[in-house]
């Protein structure tokens, strides 16, 4: 699927250079708001995924807006995601999310506000872990 056939609700934004070291592949980031609740539109090229990470204190909510992707918690099978899916990620849960190997993927990443909230980036999702996904 080319970007010409990939329709998103929100503009894709620029290449996600600020967080590139925490992704395998190319992602794009459009910060929709940083006032009150931080919400970013994150778009992933096919095969792109972020590293394993943990949201301390506040957690995160993913609102899938386009394409096909995956969400996986440590020690559990990956869940396939489609537009309209909502993923509530509790604080302190190690996880990753990203595009399917053959599809663009976009979601809104909503940071749940909490005093002292932080994000801890961990190791990349290995090619071995990722290649078992369809």
C-alpha cells in the first residue's frame, strides 16, 4: 500500500527524528496537542515498530485511525489492530506497537496524565519476534 492509498484522519506530520532511535523503520509524528493531555498522531511505514517500552505512572491509550498494526505486552501474544480499535495500556506494562509487515498504520497516542509520569525506552523488538506476525 502506498501513501497515496493510505487515508488518515489527521495529517501525518514530519519524519519522527526526535524518537527515531526508539523505532525500527520509519515513523512520522504530528503532535496534535501538548496542553492538558498530550496527544500525538503517530504513523508507521510498513514493518515499522517502536521499541519495547514502559509508561511509568500514567499509562497510555492508543486510538487506531488507519491501516493495520500490532500491540503486544511482554509475555503475551501480539494483538492485531484495525481502525476503530482502542488499546488501554496500564502504567508499568512493558509493550510495543507498530505496523504490520505489509501495511501502513496510524494511531493517536494519548498520554494519560499523572504526576511524575515518564516513559522508559527499552530494547528493540527483534526481527525474530516480529517476523512471526502476519
